[in-house]
C-alpha cells in the first residue's frame, strides 16, 4: 500500500481511473517477445479498470492497468496504449 501512495502522490497522473470502462485495442503490427502474449482474442472487448501501477525505468515512466473483461470476467494486464476509453 505504501507503493501506491507514492505513485498517487506523483505529478504524473494516469490516463485511466479505477472503475472506468475501456475497450481493449491491441497495438497494430506489435512484435511479440516470448514474454508477451497475443491480445488478439481480446480485441474489441470492453472491460473495467480494476487496478493500475506506475513503473519508472529511470528515463521513462509508464502505467500498466489490470482490466477485468466483461465477456468472461478475466483479469488481464495491459499497457496504456492497448486500451481506449469506452464511448458506448
């Protein structure tokens, strides 16, 4: 919990909030490494942000989000560029 308090106190704010409805949109022409998974089966599905984390690499900072899909209630972890605001 201490880690989350540090992140929320940072000037950099998340693009999506917990509870917000989003659409899963995998990045086009994304090269997959053995550590990555193909999000094609989730493309176009809606879900809800249930958590997020801020990661700092020293030079760059970025958010990753845990999204619970509406179709099968799976929790998947997505980069910020792999989701969009639900406008339905």
